[in-house]
């Protein structure tokens, strides 16, 4: 018996992917970037990209109190945590 061929319908399958990054500023603080990507999974084509840069500033920390944490692998394959803590503005400090 010969091979059977399956024909897949070409129907767009649109998904929205959301990611978050941190950008280092010249003063050593970090700003959060949220990315939203719309993609057609059928073709792999990116339909739109939007980036939003946060007004909040963050600092890297090794403390147990943090707002965002990423786990990455170093060059030796070991897991490492990157922790970011929001820096309070003067107005937020006054409100406490």
C-alpha cells in the first residue's frame, strides 16, 4: 500500500504571545518592557508587535523580597536567579 497524504487546511491560527524583559538604563537601574506579539501559527508569520516601556524603575537584588524573578542558565548549565525589586518613588514613600 502506498503512503497516504494528509492535506491540512490553511486556516489562520492567531495567537498572542506575551513576554517581559528588563532594560538596563545608564544610571544602573532597570526598566521593564512588556512585549505583545500576534503570530499566525499556521504560517509562522508575525502579524504585529507592540512594546510597552514601564515608567517604574527596578534594581537587581539578592534579597528574599523581590517583585519579579527570572531563572536562567549560566555558561556551565547551572540555574541562576535574576531578581528585580521596584524602586519606590518619593511620592510612594510619602504615601506610606
